[in-house]
């Protein structure tokens, strides 16, 4: 105890409660767990986006097809990936349910099997969707500014929806609240506005070699890229139901063979 404890006790203690309130320990555990899970969410987003970007370049080289993105567009994607949306995942509000979870094994690595599965699933959807748009637009085998603009915007929108799905590994974005993390909302809105400027602002069009897209093109890309978020939400829902069933079986003492 910081107030009532003796100096000898303080010297021997591993931890001192300054306000003599045991509730402080729970708050500290909750905050620590929240930081850990936010770091894991950040890592998931970074890995899935990086793998998707590198795979696109690698596959285009192996298949001897034109690069779907030019150098400036790749640089812009890196700025978005390492910029505001990624950083805002680190300030996600603490989920108060984390205190109910059992202590984490200190030998468990940061990148777990479930995290790897989520990363590979998201990156696969991003790669498949972006390549499909690129091949669909380049039907005449001649790459044009429109082809690259559609592909470029497709990848960026995939990034935004992927960031939304990375806010929690287990809970739906609607459960934790779409607007609970204001920094995330500002970051995503800023990134989308920046992307629209790259598409529609003439000086930036010359730098990034883009051209304006019709409203139907934007709506098509939004519908397509939201698939990475929808698949993630469905996966979380299935996992929660399976976990709930498993918990009920343990509570009632049913074995694994119970039907």
C-alpha cells in the first residue's frame, strides 16, 4: 500500500498501490490487455496490406503482365498503409470485456495461428479483387490511365475496409461501435478524401497518372472492396457461435462426442 504501507514493505514489494485501491489493479490489467490487442490489430492490418501489395507486384512480374500500379501510386499506398488509418488502430478504445479473458501465456507469440489465417484471408481477397479489376479493365491488352486508376483506387478502398475489419479480432465492428474510435474515423475519411483528390484534382492527376472516374465506377469499387469487410464479419460471427457452443458444452459437462 502506498499510503498506509511501511517503508520496509514498499522496499520489498514488486508493486505499490499509490492510492491503496485494489480496483486500480483491474484498471491497469484492462489497459495493458487493451494495448496488447491494439498492437495485434495493427500488425494484422500491416501484414495483410503489405503481403497484398508485394504479391501484386510479384505476380505481375511472374506472369509477364504490365505492373498494375506505378511507382507514385505504390508510394501513396505505403503512406496510407503506414499513416493515419494504421496508427489509429493503436488508439482503439479498450474493450471492457478483455478483463474477463484468462491470462495470456507469456510464451505465446504475438503472431498466432488465428492471426496468420486472418492475414492470409484478407490479403487473398485484396489480391484477387484488385487483379480481377485490373484484368477486367485491361481487356484490350493495353494499359491506360483509366486501367491504373481503377486498380489503384480498388486497392486503396480495399485497404480502408480491411482497416475497419482489423479494429477487433473477435467482435463485429457494429458491436464495438462504428464511431467509437474518432481517430479512426478521421483517418479513414482523410485517406478517402486524399484518394479522391488524386483522382479528380488535375495537378495530382499529372503526378499519379490518373484520370477521373464516373460515379458508377466509384460505387462499383465500393461494393467490390467491401467484400473483405463482409467476409471478415461473417468469419467472426461463425467463430463466436462455435465458441459459444463449446462454452455451453463445458458448462453442462458434455464431452466432445455429444450431439
